[in-house]
C-alpha cells in the first residue's frame, strides 16, 4: 500500500489484481482491476507544476509498469517489462524512480515513464529497493540475502555557442537559454539525452538510438523558436559531439568522424594523440573549421572539407581548454598544469602566459581582451596590461562585450563586468582609439565622460564627439561643433588657441576661475565676461569687464537680448545691470529683474514687472520714487493695488496723484466709510456718490434700517422699496409674522411717502392719488392681518401662551372677518410690489383646499397664513367662551380643509360635542356699535365694521377687544388745524362734569353744585351722533359723524384722540375719535396710529422699550 504525499488518499495493491484507492476515512473511491497480482506500487511524492495531480506507479506481475491518477484514469502509456517488478521507489525530488524485480537488475526511470538505464545488476532476484532521502543513493535488497548501495551520478550534458547555452534537464529534456535576454525554451525529447551540441542556429541532441537536429525558425538573433529539421537514426558511441551547419562531428579517443545530417559518414580523421578539447571555430557553410587540442600538447585546425589537419601550435603539456580570438590572430591555451598560454598565430610565438587558469574565453567583440578563471578568481586581461582580478566561482565559458558567461556546477551565470580598469589604462597611455573600443564594450556614464573630456583636452575631437554622443551631452556636443567649426580639421594649434580650447573645456567642467584666467591669458576678456554673464555671476562679470576696460578691449555699448536698440550707458556696470535684469526676466525671475530695472532707473519696466507678478511691496517702493507727474505709472500702480485689495498702498498712490474722487472710490471699495464721509466734509460735491454704495453695504451686513435711511439720502426710494419688499417676503417665508407686519407697515409708509403730485400730469393726478391712498390702506390692512396672525401662529406652535382665551377669541375673530371681507384684496395693490410678495397661495400644506368654499370660507389668503390655524383657534376659543354657533360653524369649515393628521381625531370629537350645545352665541359676546348702538353678529364680511352704519370697530392691538371710540370729522368749512385748536380749548363753564357736579359762575365766583342735569343740558356730540345715526341707510358708504364749531368746543381734550396720517403724506386724512367712556384709559401710538389699552400698552412698553406693533 502507499499514501499520497498529502495523506488524503491510500492505494492498496491486492494479490487478486485489484488496485483500491481510498480516502483517509477508508472509503473506496476507485477500484482498478489488473490481470495479475499487484506486487508493488507507490505515489510520486512531488506533483509537476503543469499537472498537480498525484500519480500512482504500479508494478504488476504481468510484467508491466503502469501509471494512474487518483481518479483511476490511466496516466500515460503502459510499459512492458521483461521481468516481474517487485519494488518501486521515487527519488525525493520526484523526477526519477527505480524499479527492481525478477530481472536481477535495478533500472532508473523518469517520472514520465522513460527508461534511462540500468544502475546495477545482481545475481538473484531484487525484492526491495530504497532511495536515500534527499540523496542520490539507492539501496538494493536481494533474494540471496545481500544488501547493496549504489550512488547515482547525474553528469552535466551541455553545449555553448556565443550567447546560446543548451543543457540537459531531468535527463530527457533540453533547455536552451539565451544568456543575454535570459529567455529559456524547453524541448521534450522523451528519451535519455546523451550529448548536446550548439552552433549558430543549429542544435544537435544525441539520444540512445538517434541524433535529432533542430534549427532556429527565423533569422532574428534573439529568436528562441526551434524546429526539428533532421533525424539521424543511428546509435553512436562517442565522447564528444559538435555540430556545424550541415554536419555533426563525433569524437572517440583519437578519431574524428564527420557525418552529414542524412547519417552518411563523409570524412574521418585519425590523430596522433587523444583528443582533449574540440571547438567549432566558425567559417563558411560546408567549410567550417575546428580547433582540436590533443593530449600531447598539439593544437590542430581541421576544416570539414579538408582531410588534412593543420598544426597551429606545439607545446609540451596537454591541452585542457583553448579559444581563438575574434580576428583569429591569437590563440589562448590552458594546459593540464593550469597555465594560460597565449600565442600569436602569425608568428606562432608565445606572447605571454599566466598561471592558475582552468578555462579561458576571448572577447568576441575585441581582439586583445580575454577572460580566464581559476583558483576561484576571474581575471580579465587586456593587451599587455596586467590582468584585472575579482572573485568568482566556476568556469569561464564565454565572453561577449561586457558580459562573461560562467558555468558553476550545472548553473550558467551571466556576469556584467565593467571595462573601467582597461579603459583607464588606455587613457593613461593616450591610446584613445583603443580606449574607445573598450568603452564600447560597456562602461558607465562617468567613464564615457572621462574618456570624452580627456580626448577633448588632447584635441582628439572626433573621439570626444562620439563619446559625448554616447551620453547625450548636448552642451559638449555643441561646444565641439563650435570648436571644429572654428578650427576645422587642423592637427596643430597655436598656444593661444590651445588656451582658448582648454578654457572652454574648463568652463564646461565648472572650473570657471581657471577658465577665466586662461581667457585672460589669451586676451579674450569678453569671453570671460560672457561666461560669467551666462552663469548669472554678475560680480565676477563686472570684475572682468573692468579688466577688459583697463586693457582697452571693452565694448562701449551693451545690447539687451531680444532688443535691437543699443542702450548707451555711462559705465560698463550700468550695462551689466541692464543685461542682468533682461536675463533674469528671460529666466522667469521677474522680481529680481524688476529690482535691477529699478536700480538702473528703468521705472516703467520695473512697474510692469511688479504689476505682472503682484509684488506689491516692491511696487510701492517704485511709487514712492516716482514724481507726481508720472500719472500713467501711478494709475497703473493704483489699479494693481486695488485688484489685490491692498488699501494702504493704493491710498498712498492716490494721494500722490491728488485724485479726490478716486480716493473716495477707494474708501468705498475697502468699506472705510468713516474716512469716506470725513473726506466728503471737505469735498461735499462728492457726497451723493457715497450713499448708494453705503446703503448696499449696509444691506449686505444686515443693517437694514440704516440701509433704508441711506437709500433715502441717496434719493433712491425705488431701491428702498425693493429692499423692504424682500425683507417682507423673507419674514413671511421664515414665519416671522410680527416682523412681516412691521415691514408691511414700513412698506405702506415708504410707498405713500414716495408719491409726489409733481410727478404726474394734471389729468392723472386725481386717479394716481386715489390709487396711492388705496395702496396705503391695503398695505396697512395686510400689516394688521400678519400682526394678528402672529398670535394665532404662536398659540398653535408654541407649547404655551400668555394670552387670555378672550384675547385669542377676539384675535381669531378679527382676523377671520378681515380676510373674509371682499374689500380685503389679496392681489398686488400696486405694480411697485414684487409679484412674489403679493401673489396669493392656496394654503400652507396643512391648510390647503381645492375649489371655492361657501359662506365665510376663505377662497384665498395671503402668503404664509393658514386657514386651518385660524379656524382651529376660533373654534376652540369660541367653544370655551360659549359662542357655540360660531364654534359649530368653524368646526364645519374645518371638515372641508386638510388638517394635520394628529388633529383629526380631536376635531371630530369636538364636532360631536358641539352639537349637544345650543345653536346660539352668548349675548355678551356680540359686539355693539358705539355709534348706532346696533348689536352685530360675530361674523361679518365688511372689514370688521358695523353692519348697520358701517362704522369700523376700533380694536386694541393687545387683546383685540373693541374700544369705545367713535370717529368724527369737522364740517367741511372747518379746517383740521382749526378743529384741533377748538378741541384743545377749555369747554364752556356750564358744562356738567360726568361725576355729578355742575359748574357755574355767579358774579365773580365759580360755583360747583352737586345736582342732576338741568333741563335742556345735554352732550352736543351725542346729539350729533344720534342725529346722524337716524339718517343712516344700510348699504350706503360709510360717512363719519360731522360736527360743527360748537360741538368741537364742547369736547374735552382728554376724550378726543387725533390720528394724524398726514405726517406720512399730505394726501392722507387726519382722523378724530372720541372715547365714549372717558374712564377707560386708551393709548395711541403716534408712529403706527394704533390704539391700545393704556395699562397693557405701558406694561408692554416697559418690557420691550417700543411699541408692540411697529417696534
């Protein structure tokens, strides 16, 4: 039995001929049936990379050797043996296995089932074989009781020609390796490889019964595709094998045999001594030459088309290795005493010899260079120079360029050997031609540069040029081009010319001081100045320019690069400064160029450069040097400073210009408004241009009140209106309803304030005035609506409220009556309003309704106001106050609106609960008109006015309950100023006080009598009011009570409230109100003209320091 290497499968061989493959649990996976007993089997321990499947080798007593996979599939073909196998064992690497049995011999097989040969033979059956782990030792146990151990040696079989190396692998494969590209190709011969030979594009492989010839498919020197072109089906016995283009040569002791690829013996040479070394030396096809080294020390040259060998060298010691130089003029021989001997083939004389050599190879690209190895050292010898040595293990078998091919055991290594040592020796000898040849073999870039510079200094221009081309140094190539153009092909130069050439070379090497000295010796000071100018070493350039000036050779004019104008300068230093500046500008160092232009007095160029790079600190220095008359450069500087937002530098430049208008513009750009207004105090003619930018800046910084004032001062009421409109819209969108009310009121004030009679033709004044007044009242009503809705919104959204239920009830009722009135327009009252401010939306998401409702259901509401919120508040507070009829109406209207889902259940319960209440409202909740004493219903659609006389209910805007105020107007013959004066006068002396006391005069004494009213003593205002009420016709336009002079005189000043709308515009009226209950303290805000309870207004004012309505 046998286990696989991973322990997952077990193979059992049975006497019945069955092979059972089982898993590690003993479960049978495959059963293979053979015709004879299975005596031995084993698994290959190392699967191949191409096929990682485990392979079972089975020895059956039907004298067969077979191979199977784990799946039971047969692997490869079955091999017939001439004996019964008794034992099989694999080498540790899995490439080979040994078989022993009744044949009394041990055989070596490859893993693919190729018989490689017999290891040994015994006198009896071999029952057991075993391979020593990780060794090539085989132990054999025989039937006669003997145990024998064999050592298997796998010899190296290989061949080499220049950069192609072929060697045997696993005994049956041939691997060809390109030593330069490191490419490898494997040829599977499927038989034991005996010999290998390589020559040019040919490869010969000797197998036990044939020789196979391969050829490279293409002419590409790097191509590695070999194809079989011939088979010589003969069994050859030889010690050495070489191949040529059309022949193979076999060596056997003293005899050489030449066979064609067809297997015909064409020629045979019998030599005087044993052949120790043979090598194909090349040559034409069918006429190749062979180098043959004999044991007697002779070296022969044999041509395949000539039967007579030619003796090249005769020496006393046996030949171990030899090689021929690339030009075939020199022969290197290594003898058996490890001496290297080099012969000149023309004279057959010994040139030199070296010791400690075991192999040698000439460089295939250079005649005088060879490499040899020995004693673990690699030696490279060039010409007559001493050899260059370095450590190396192995044998040198090839030398091409800078690559040495070394065989160490069975591994071929490619070693890159720089030729620096040989190069330095030839340079020292001034042999630049040979040094160039050595460099071409392979040296570093530094070595090429050294060769080029030495050749240049020794005036070997062609060698220097080729060397610089190798390293792509365009500077030196250009230098050589200039030198050769100047001196041509001259072989000798004058001392001054040599100094110039040497100076240029030193300059290119960075030895500038030495170069300048040589330029000076050659009287070429200008070249030294030019050198330092190109190096941007301006101090040295000035020094040599002064030296040139002293010697009388200085140039009198300096020309800027790229400029054809000649700049006449008083000194050479000035010209160099300009040249330095121009060079810095070309190199991109603009700041340095500008500073040098400034030093040279070229202010315009300096300004242009500093503006281009934004060097403000340098630019301001130029500004400080410029006179004020240079307005163009100053204006350019100011523009640059303003673009970079550098306020202080721009101010300095403008002050130098003296431009007040531009200075004010600068202050406005930099938002230094205090300085701008301070400047306007001395120059008031520029004040008008400040206010508009100032207003825009205030608006951007959220200082809207100051911005509105600035727009007024800038005489731009249109922009003021636009800003108020935007603020109003934003407040509504952000649900800041009190702010929205304030802005609507300010919008009404601003719009009526912009109306001027002089702006319209005479025939349009009346219509325009009417529209303006209508717009004012509409915007005021819009402001009132948003103000009232702010309390409703706060009640719904906030967790608690400080308002009393009756206040919420009055607020919701007032807001609903105002919005339900047909006179309350949701459309824009004026084209001056933005469309988005005055356009109406259907509803907020939780209060929208499609279609038109019935009764008092609002069709449209202003932006941001929710009908659901109003009705919900009104219904809830009406139910609490006892206005059940109103509450039922509100709940009914809520049923047709989309309400928040969380409210729906509560509204449904309230609808059911309210139906159990009386369908009426409490009488004390019904408002009574203070003029006609008519009791009004809670819901009205006439802008919260009396349904009988049309008198508006005047409400306090902190609670929204109705105040006891009656509006009146003086008769048309009495002006408002006169009416105001009459009201402010004391009333007549017989006027009875409201507290029961009656005042009178008797003689010179004032008398007060506690008594009831006298007959005929009555309130004139009440009489006027009652008389006017008797003439009221419901449905007619409302007209306030008209009073005469006597009635005005009868009024007490503390009972009368004058609402002066004329302070907003002269086209607005002045309204008068009388309090019918003087004991009820009422406050009037002079800013927004709204009424409040005195006590609540004072409390609110003390808390917020402003009116709750207009802020």
